C-alpha cells in the first residue's frame, strides 16, 4: 500500500499478512502513536464488507520490533500513480474509469460518506498485462492515505483542492454522488491530458479556477481523442451538479464508448491541431492576465493614477509635439497608421485634428492590455515535434498584437497649396479567440495645414468605420 519495496510479509496465527511500516519516514511521540492506533481501528471498523474487492483493506496495526505495520491480506499492491513508469493509453484509462466507477458505487451503497476521490487514494497492482501495464486498480480509505502521506513518505501528487467539487467549496447543498463524479472527472482528465483541468500557482488560485469554471476542454489539449470521450469527461466536470451524470448514467455512457474508436486518425485530428493550440495559448494568456490583476493590483493602481495625471500635466505644461512643420504630408499619414499599429495614443492624437472616436479608445485600451504582458512570462510550451515548430512560431507572432496594420501603401491623389489627398491601401488584422482575421482595407485621407504643420482633417473608408464603431459590420475580410 505504498512503495512496493516497503511491503513485508508476516505470518500471524498461521495466516499470511502483508504489512507496511506506517512510520517509515517520521515516528511521532508515544501519545500520538496511541491516538493513531485508535484512528486505524476506527478505519478498519468502517469498512466491514468489500464484495467487489474494491479496497486494499487494513486489518490491524501490528507492532514488530521498532516498527508499526499496517497489515492487509492483499499481496502485491503498492504503486501510486506517480510511481508508474508509463503513460496510460486511452483504452487503459477507460478500463480504470469503469473500475473506479464500480468502486464508487459500492462506497455510496455502503454510505461511507465520501464526498471526493483523490489520486492519493489509488493503488495499482504489481501484476502486468500483455502490454506490461498494471491490470487492476484499487482504493485505500482517504484517512489511511492521509496517514501514509504524513508519516510513511507517500507523495501527495495533487492537493485536495484539485479534486473538490465547486459545491463543496461554496458550501451549497451536496449530492455526494455528483461530487464524486466531479472528482472522478478530474482524475480521468489528468490521466489523458497529463495535467489537471484546474491548475494554479497556489491552492487559492486552484480554488478560484474551480469556482469560476476556468478550464480548457479536454479535446483542446488532446485533439487526437474522440470527441465523445472528451465530451464525457467535460460533462463530469460540469460546474452545475445537475448537469453531471449520476453513477447509473455515467455507467451507461461509458458502455457506449468503443475502445477502438477512442482516438482519431492523424488525417482527421491534425487539421484541428492549429486551432486547438491557439485556444490553449489564448486561455493561458487570459488566466495569466487575471492573475496579474489579482496579485499586482497595487502596481496597476499606481499606473492608473499616473495615466490620470498625464492629461493634467499636458494641460498645464503643454504637449510634446511629434509632428512638426518639418514633416511632409506623406510622413504624417504614415505616422497615423504607425500609431494605430503600435498603439501609440500620443502619436495618433498628434497626427489628426478630427475626432477619432472609437478608434482612439481601441488604441488606448489595447495599449494597456499589450503592455500588461510585460508583467509576466508565458508558461513554457510543451516540446513540439520538428514539423510543428514553424506553425508554433507563426502562432506566437499572431499573438504579439490584438490588432494592427501591415503592408501600407500610399498614393497621392490630389495636391493643392495647403491641402493633400492620399489613397491608403493596407491589411488590417485582428486576433480573437476564433483566430486571426484580415481585411483588405482602403481609405481616403485628407490633410491640411493647421498651425504651420500638416494635420489629417478628414478620413473615409475602412478607418472611418473604426472611428464610428461600425467595425463589426465591415464585410471585406479575406
């Protein structure tokens, strides 16, 4: 019931038992040992029957020499999931899922009061199948798992916060069956994605994500999985308990899954890979942004106060001019589009004397969001196969800006003493959760001399839609 090498065999009253030293890593004082002995006896009395051999049942706490051993009649058990030397296949995970569901049904039938299941309670057989994988999976009582973690050196792979259903956190009315389905969903998601659905840098962040249901769908991380399999795992993790299946419903849905169809053929899932990768990166970016606001709100408050003071300083001391009498009309138009691309509000204001409306708001807000990326580093990406590196690099470039201007071409259409008219052609792009969208944009930009320098006095075309807030209605996207 722990590390396989730590099991010892005992013959007591002509009966064979297998024991593990409970205090192998840390031995408490005698008074604490006596209290633990009572606790172990209580655990034993709570599990009187086990018709489906669900548990590795403790029989007694036995003193031998200087050690205290938890005895069981089960031989050859002991590996935690973290000790397994392979990544389980979807078919193996499905086998374990079905076995765990049978175990949980027995637990609920015996009214043992379990409200969640954790990885620490799982133990895997030493017997191997043809693929050299453990054949069976069993449970140990949560109280016993806690003792092994505390005193015997068992690894706590993930804390309880990862497995606790949202209604357990908020103190709402509890349906134990639905809460156990949630915990089971967390375990299955972890086995298939190799990471928990709700992850954080500390326990409080994990709890926040569970309560807010901030997670990626399983098939976003594993696009090679059959959609039916991913959808069933996500259903078990539904935030609302009423939307989760109960044990009987889950058993029926698991029976409908066909083992040979648990994964998609490469030709089917590879086209999805790019889209899924983008969704994962955008999700991580949003979570990092939320965490930055939560942890560095005082810094952001100072930044907000500074931004509020800037207009006052400009009003009292005068504004630094980027555009001067030495700049040509073509340079002013170029600076205008450069300001949009770089989210430079000061430069944008200095190129035009017209009301820029929604365009100015877009540039200002996007500047703040893109600047906040400098407060943190992106999570290290998983190693990509060589053929995927070019695709990942391209995606990183797309995420570099929320929107921008590319391939600007200017043509002088009209020239008068103090007036100029330019035709502008360019690509305007925007990055959203659905991916990158591009528009072939065309504008007419009129300038005149104002206070001895060229200023944009009128614009029409695509940029005018941005100024008036009609950006969503443009249809010339490519």
